[in-house]
C-alpha cells in the first residue's frame, strides 16, 4: 500500500533537497509532480487540486523560501497537509455512557464486514468490553456461519435468528445484550454487490429501530475511487459516523484512503491490515502520513 506513491514523493523531495536554495518556480515544479503522483495513486481529482493549492499557498512564502532549509520546510508542509487530509487527529468511536453501545457495520458484499465484526469484537474486548456479535447478513448464505466460526474462535457470543427479518434480529439482539450484561452490540448487516434501494431501506429501518451509536461503513481500499463513491452514497442515505478501510495491507494505490475523508466528511476510524483477526488498527492520520512519506 502506498508503495508507488511513497517512492514517487521520495524522488521529488530528493531533487528538491539537492537544490539548496529554492525559488517559487522550484516549488511550483515540485508541486506539479506531487499532483501527478497523487493522481496516479488514484486520489480524487478535486481533492488533489485543493491539496496542492493548500501546500503551495503555504510553501511559496518568504519565510519558507528564505529559511535555512527550505526543502525540509516544504516537505514538512506536505506532511502536515497530508495528515490533515487523512483527518487530522484520530477519530474514536462513540461509546455510549449507558450500555450497551450499539455498533452497526454496513457495506457492500466482500468489503470485509463480517471479518471486521470479528476483528472489532476482539479489539474492543481486549479493552475490557463484553461484545455480542449479531448475524444480520441473512442473504449471503455463508455469512451467519462465518460469524459463528469467528465467535467460536474468539470465545465471543453470536446472536442469530437465521433468516428472520434483520430489523427484528437487531432488536432482539439488543434485548439479549441487555438481559445478559453485554455492553457492546456489533451488528453485521447484509451487503449487496451494488448499492440498491432495497438494501438502503433495510439498513435505514435497522437504524431507526435500534438507534446505533456508531454506524461504520466497511470499504475495500483496493476498489479505489469506487470506494469513495460508495462511501459518499452510504453517507448521504444513512449518515455515517466512521469508515473502516480494509485491505490496506494490499497493493492498492491508496487513493481511496486519501480521498474519502475530504469527499464525505466522514473520518476513517479503523484500518484493516490483513485477514487475521488481530489485523485491525485504530486509524492515526499522522502515522499514516509518515508511512506514506517514509
Ligand atoms: P463481507 O462480505 O463484507 O462480510 O466480507 P468478508 O468479511 O467475508 O471478507 C471478504 C474477504 O476479504 C475475506 O476473504 C476476508 O478475509 C478478506 N479481508 C477482510 N478484511 C481484510 C483486510 O484488511 N486485508 C485483507 N488482505 N483481506 C481482508
């Protein structure tokens, strides 16, 4: 992930550092190359334009160009703006003061919802929570079984009512959590191959019935700009609290992770870094920017 982008930026910065003193033209030239590198990494065009304008605005001032190490300063500005683009500071999930906290996971089929349910349950139970996982993806035949297998592995209970209505499942699961002292309910919902009205209606019904504290969209970073479009649509229809960007361990070009916050206004809260159950990390914008810039 970000390998290509990281290498490109590294080259651009090396040539900038080689110059010693910098002129406004040098900065403009470097920023043109940064722009190309970001576009090639599949970052949304509007996001790239704004980003580059922002960096230039800060970088061509007298105090930067006439400083002792202008290239370092420009690089620092890029790093700061990249952190900002990724959300600035870490966005945490909303935990309800009155248990149980209800987290609803939504997303398209194959994005990694069910796996993320298990990963999140594991991560939060390590922090002392007592999760109940809820099998609400009733259309994908293997999803219920998949969640039960994860529950067995993690020793975390799974609530299932087979192919029952998903709204009823969610509602009953919350009741069960209340009566069994579970302080966290993680609802796995149905996905589809594409967004459609039926899916959105079902998710909206679950939302209005159980009033989750946190609706997290699970998106696959490998799908690039499409992930951003998916996030935009889900956010408009459902109102998202956060995004889980999965498959950041893969060799996707990174554009989705860099664009999605700016385009949707929704923060990335977690990053999926592999198929294993401990491969979920809270998302830190500054650390991600460092990872990109090396
Ligand atoms: P769902 O249809 O959204 O519930 O998707 P699944 O949870 O079944 O995941 C689909 C596939 O993506 C599975 O093979 C997962 O192991 C894989 N997967 C999920 N998250 C990640 C991740 O962060 N990295 C990688 N490499 N694979 C992942």
